[in-house]
C-alpha cells in the first residue's frame, strides 16, 4: 500500500512540474511578443533560405491566441491553429494514461490514412504559403 502512494505522489509531482513548466512557457508567450523580442529564436529554415516552413509564425500565433485574437493567430499560422485541438486531445490522453495506468488510444492517431494525410496537408501548406501571388502572399 505504501508503494502505491509513493508511485501516486511521484506521478503527481511530475504532472505538477510539467504543468508549471507549461504555465511558465505560456506566461512568457503572453507577456512577450515574439514579433518584437529577441528572446525568441528565429526559424533556422527561414533564416537560411528566406522561405517559410510549416511552423513559421507559430510563436507569434500563440502570442495572439493567448490574447484572444483568433483571426490574427489564424492568419499567422493556420496549420497550428487547426491542429491545436488534436494536439491538446493527444496530450490529454497521454496524461490520462499516465495518471490512471491505462492504455487508452485514439485510433485516429494510429491510422495510416490520418498520418499520411496530415503529412500531405503539411507539405501542401508548406508549398502554398511560399507562393508569391494573390491570394497566397
């Protein structure tokens, strides 16, 4: 019985630390705008090539999203904003499994169709966002 409580308290400590780190990161993104602050690293792909990668604009989008400006966040990186519910749900399932020692899985995340489809969407998004004519510019 004592071993059970030691494992539970260890898990609680790890979850608390992870939540504190996530809260700290979100606090930094809330108070510091990546568009005008050297605290944040620039995209190495864009720095090297001059083209946007699928993740370019994610930091600025998170800043705007935390301020409730969904349209501007979406304009900075639509792929991130559309993917956030999936990311949050996937992390939530992982945390649930960790807390309750279960093996719940989201079959969607293990579907080859979903994985290849999402990869294809990311590649298409990467290509389209670098086109230099209307409406893509």
